[in-house]
């Protein structure tokens, strides 16, 4: 009589019980983890019927499953390592922007005393009327500046820091929005770019941002021009 033999049904029942215990501890509900797989395989070997050992093909298939599981775990770890290294590389590349003057698409400017960041706007066609609206951070319009007719091309604009009534606006961040109409009253497309000096690099939501001296932030992948000059401040 073989006292150490456990029947197939009992083995499956035990394995299922062990797996459910592991689910409770690990929170894994959808697939058999590596440790649980090894535990099940060792249990099968330990309690198999000596008179009818596990078939070689079955053993090979289970080992192949384990090998595939191990490979997937290694691939996941490799991807995590690569991702971490890429993030480190991105942050390191951002250091090259420190203390440089950058230009990037945007609509936000800043006012600090008499220092007001300027803006470049590019007209895609001739305009009979060109204007710019200045808004505060709450979306309230402070002023509208008429710029007159313009030929297609790029121009620079610096707000004088005053509202509709000629009063000086407080220091802070503001938003500019350019508009243009051709001689037939149709809108003309206008691109806007802002400037600033980079003083720090930060990572947020898997993106690298360049922090400017006035507190604004520009996504590093949006930078279109870099200079060591302070001509734009």
C-alpha cells in the first residue's frame, strides 16, 4: 500500500487551495504567479504515483510554461530598467538648457515690475487688421491692443503692462491671444511663440519641463529655439 500517494483529484484540489491562499496574500486574481507555479510543480512531483510517474511530455510542457513565464518576467523588468534609464537620460539632456534663452509655442507671458516677457507672432497671410487681447489668469480681458495692418511674416510684441484704463496691472502671469482679419474680413491664422530663461528642470506626468526665471514652465519637446542671449527679456 502506498501511503504517500495522493490521487489526481486530491492533488488538483490541494493546488487550487494553495493558489487561492496566494491570491489572498498577493492580490493576484488573473494569472498564476511564478512562485505559485513552482509550488504547484513541486507538489505534483512530490505526490505523484510512483507506479505511474508524470509523463515526460507533460513534464516538458510544464517546464516550457515555466520558462515562458520566467522570460516574460525578465522582459517586464528589462522594460522597466530601460524606461528608467530613458527618463534619466531625458533629465540629463534637459541640463543643457540651463541658463539659456528658449523659444517655444505658447500664449503665456509674465510681468515683474518693468520686466515683461515679449512674444513673437507669425501671420500666415496679410492682414487689414491685427490685434492682441491680454487676459489675466482668471480669463478676464484686461486690454486689447490694435497692431494695424501687417504683411505675412513674423513680428515681436511686448505688452506695456496696462489695462483698458491705463492702470498698471499687478505682477504675475498673463495670457495673450492674437487675432487678424484680411481685407475681406476673413480670419488669418496666427502662430504665437514665447521666450524665457531656463533656471530649472522638472519631471511631471512622465514629461520633462523647463522652468523659466519668471515661474512659467515649457515642455522640453516644444522648444523651437535656444540662445545664450538675454535679448528677449
